[in-house]
């Protein structure tokens, strides 16, 4: 009986190996055992709960900025967002420069979007849906502000960095990745293409 069970298990294992080899050989897509739509939604449910908690805390602006930076560090793929924002210059940057830029960019991003989220004080954000898009998931939420019509807030989630993290936010149709690439590109130009000077300026914004 045990022998039959082992034989069955080996047969299944052998079939799986053959199937994977065949998929690779003939260019067929391999099965994905990673991030799911529920995982993506769960991540943003947690992030949104933290955003709602921060904006309802009654803390000062500077204290909120610290909370938002910790939120970005926990839920956002900051290195990926930073490299995207820096664009082609990221390939010429040294490891130390890229590390310094990523650190400065995280603070800048937290203050910039912290100010945006502070506009939600007295309101709330609710996650309403999630769906797969190409190689990532989009989680859809709605922001309810006092005295304003509700609007879309969308989060793009991936696990390509080894953790489930969001790498983009779209607020009222404004794409964070695209807008930051433009903004950082302009700042870099203003600093003569000098990444060290760009880092110093980002720390003041």
C-alpha cells in the first residue's frame, strides 16, 4: 500500500517536472504561484487603514510626515519608485549616490503625498475592488472628502522585489510614477545633472 502511494507521488512529481520542462521548451507560460488579487487587496486594505488612522490622529503636520514616511517604508517599493523617477541617470549613479537618492526621495515623497493625504482630514478612504493588470494588480479605492464629490484612488501592487508592495498610486487620474519622473527630471536639470546636488535639494522640499 505504501509502495503504491510512493509510486503515485513519484508519478505526479515526474509529470509536474515534464510539464514544466515542456512549458519552458515550447515557450508556454509557466504557472504562477505568487501574488494573488486577494494578497494585493489585503496589502492596500492595511495601507488604507493606516492612512485613515494617520489623518484622524489630530497630530501636527510634521508628526504626520513621520508617520507617512514609515507608511511608505512599510508598504511601498520605494527603491523601484526612486529608480523610475531618476530615469536614465540611475544607470550612471554610483551605488552610494543611488542609496542617498533613494533615502532622500523617500522623505520627499512622504512629505509631498503626506500633504496630499492631509487634505483628506475629516474624510476617509475605502477599498472597493481589485483586479489583475498585465504583471501586477490594481487595487481600487474611493476617497470621501468633506464637501467634495468622491474620487478614485488606485494602487498598483507587485511582488517583483520579493515582497508584496505598491509601486504606483493614481490620484484623480494623476499617475505618481509619471509625474515624479517629470518632476525629478526637472530638478535634476536645474542642478546641472548633478545627483549629489539633487539629493541635497530633495532633503529641503
